[in-house]
C-alpha cells in the first residue's frame, strides 16, 4: 500500500512567527484526517521553530534543499546532518527552481540523493520537462534521464524511502496544471523506469507525486488517478485553508482503494 503524501513547499516565504502560526492552524484543520501523510517544507530559518510547533502532531518536517557535503568550508550551505539535527525527516532535491536558477545538474541531484540517504533523510526527488521539451515530445526522454542519473549508484534498499515528484516545469507556479490522466501516464512511465532498474516490487512501493499548480479545486482529480500517490504543492500551500483542503482530498466512491 502506498500511503498518500501531501507536501507543502513554502519556497522563500514566511517569517518564523507566521510559520509557527501556520503549522498550529493547519493541525487544527486536519487533525481528524487519517490515511495520508502531511509534510511541510518551510525555509531553513523556520525549520527549528516549526519542528517545535508540530511536536505531538503527525505533521512531518522537510527541507527544500541540501548540500552534499556533511561539513566543511561551504559558506551559505546546509549539510544533511544539520537537517537531521533540526528535526527534518524529508528533503526536496532537484526542484526545477534549483535546477534552473542555481544550475543543479542531474549529477548534482545524484550527489544530493546520496547525501540525503547517508544521513537518513527521505529524498523527494523532483523531475519534469520544460515547455520546449514537452512541445518537442521529449517528456519521457528528459524525465527518464533525470530518474536514471539522479538515482545512479544507489540500491533498492537504500532507496526504500524515496519519493519522486513529477513536476512539469511549465505547470509550476503558472496556474496551468497538467491534465490528471496525462500526468498519470507520465508517472506510470516513471514507475516503469524504476521497475526496469530496481524490479517490479520496488516500483510498486515507491510513492510518486504530481506537482504543478495543484489547488483545492483540482486536487481530487489527481488523487483519483491510479499512479499518483500525492501532491507537492507550492503556491496553494501558503494559505492554511487552501492547503488543508488539499490535504483533505476526496476519493470517488469507486476509487477508495486506488492506492492500495
Ligand atoms: C512547486 O514549487 O513544487 C510547485 C508545484 O509550485 P506550484 O504548486 O505553485 O505550482
């Protein structure tokens, strides 16, 4: 069974006090919602305070990035053991903004995946094609390479807690979400890539999320798809009511067992 994961990526938003208030308010709104995992990924500056605010709840904590070295002269960088120390369970790697703005390559993402796993963090590895790549019919090629290279030299047992987020770059922050059925096809292709590399059983256990303009009014469409195991949410994770509604996504009657 793949437990759905709803993850909020706050990006470079929210001061410490706002982050703490958000976490507490979120818990009040979602505490009766079962059978799904909820994760918030605040900016580094809020991690410690949010960790304390979610104490005693089931909300999980994640970071938005890491450096691949464990310590040393890397001004401005955050090491994986520091994220563990502050209470993170997850870390996002290879987000398209890190790839585009900071030039993270697939090889860099692979180093980050190794570093996360070495420290016991669960990596959420983002993959996705740009608009040009989509229009040139290169989605599978691009995403397949991102998965292959990003997971290079890692074993199935090391990757048991891996999460992949399929986030078409053209859908991030644009209000133009992918069609759920189309996203499901790409995610099913990603599962096949995992299957060829690590075996069918492994591929059936790994959670693959969709991300890209997920909102309260479209989340149900994604979550009723057979291969979509959750969502990575940017903009709509910054308003507590909106994120809470996404957490409370609804299955259609016929799809109660869609992820089982
Ligand atoms: C993201 O940043 O990972 C994301 C999916 O953003 P948005 O939901 O705003 O498109």
